[in-house]
C-alpha cells in the first residue's frame, strides 16, 4: 500500500463541512510549499513525499488523529529540547533525524513514536504517551524518576547483541502527555531496519511495598522504520596499548555527532566463574573491570573540554584465546564534529578532522 493511497483512505474516513475542507486545503498547500522550500539535497526523503506528509500532518493537527498515524512532529522539534537547541546542533538534528509519527491507542491512551536519530550502531527513539481526552495522564505528585514501563520495549529484529536504557521526561505532572526516551546500542548496523515497540502498563514504583503499581493500564504496539541518516566516521586500525599485563588492540572506532562505539580485542581470554547464582561474583567483577570497565575513552573538544566516555555499556566475550569487546552508546547531547579535537582509547590518541 503506497503513501498516497493510505493518505486518501484516511481522508475518506472523515467528514468535514465545506468551510473545514477549504481551511484544510489552504493549510496543507502552504505546509507543502514550506517543506519544498526547506528540503535539502542531503536528506534521504524526496520532496514529493515530504509535501504529502506535510499535508497529512496539517490534517491531523486540524481535525485530530486519522487512522493509525499520530501527529507528525519534525525531528528538530522532538530532539532539540533533549539534546541541544543551538543552531549547529539543530542543523545536525535536521539532517540526521527521522520523523516517524506511528502510533497505537488502548484504553484511551495513545503511544506515538515521534522520531528517531543515531548512527550505524546507536539510536535514540522518543515516544509520546498521551491521554486522548486531554485530562491529566499521571496521578498528582508523580515525577519521571518514579515511572517504569512493562513490555519488551523496542525490538530491532537484528542478529546481534544490543544494550540500552530508557527514561521518562515529565515537564508538567498535570499535563495530558509525557515522553519516553529510549536509547539502543548494538554490535551490528541498525539504521536500516524495522523497529517494533511493545509496551504494557505504565507503572509507578511504590517505595513502601517495593513493587511496581500500574498507573496507566494498556497494551501498545508501534511499528516503524529506523530510516535515519548515518553521519559517522571510522577511526583506528590495529593500534595497541598495554594494560594490566595484557595487550589491547583497537579494531575500530565509530564516531558521530550523536554517538560512539569502540571495538577492541584483548590478547587474553576472559574466564568466567559460572557461579550459577544469577549474580555477578567478585571474581567476575574483577574480570569485567580488567577487560572492560577500566578501558578509558576520552573525547577532547576544540575548546579543551574533556568528556569521559569510559562508563559505557557494550559486550565482552571469549573467542579462541582472545577476548572481543565493544563499548559505546549515545552521547548526552549533540556535538558537531568540528567541535571535536580528538578521541583517545587506552591513552592512544586519534585526531578528528571534520570534513
């Protein structure tokens, strides 16, 4: 089913007065002209489709949700409040961010995947959770750090390891909507796959009982494409450093304005205790520190600021006498490549030259 057909079907399911039709047509045409003027060759989306989406977005804003598509917000509108709104940052977000707008509704609450951005191995997705009748979504006195969500989160359906996290953004506890920000990092490319977000019940942690209590009940499933632009560069090719009596070989460094990933190999095979307790033993903790946690990653900016990236998640595993490791995640804010001077891994410095 193509976009034009889906758009027409949404129109056919709605009824408007003649005055409403004229107003929608005027606003859709103007939005399409604006999108055409603002479109840049660097974007992956053609102007024709952008104009169609602009028209659909105006329709949704004017008359409410049509079909299964939520309000389409621009990537800049979604990500700037979270990752930086300076001109250089918004330019990057506009280039690599991808608006989604897919949504699902249950029990009077709608979950919408607003937008996604990232690089080859890392991504951030912003969801909006809204009560459809406009009343307060959360109980009085609820803050973002009290909330958690059940379900599988976002599944990228790729063959590889992944890690990440999520947090809620609650700007106004009395508002009808909040945001869920989810980050994902993987050891295989993820910027051209189909994502499925599955969520069940928004819960509040009860300190008194030590249990998660549902405050918003429902089940939501949102499917969308991770079709954002990868703007990363690759550094490193076999450089080594010695640490804890072992030799570490830097296989590659992937760096972008929004994320990083460092792959390296250690010339000693990690041995796990296999305690079977379900918890990491003291010996395993020491091994994790030697092979993974103690590997220092520092990003130096052109103004002299040093950003410590060492405390990242990733993967570690034995393989034929060596240990293969990967560390990386999304940056806390967008950093233009021209503002980066160098990145160092285990003391090995790699200059960064902005193209």
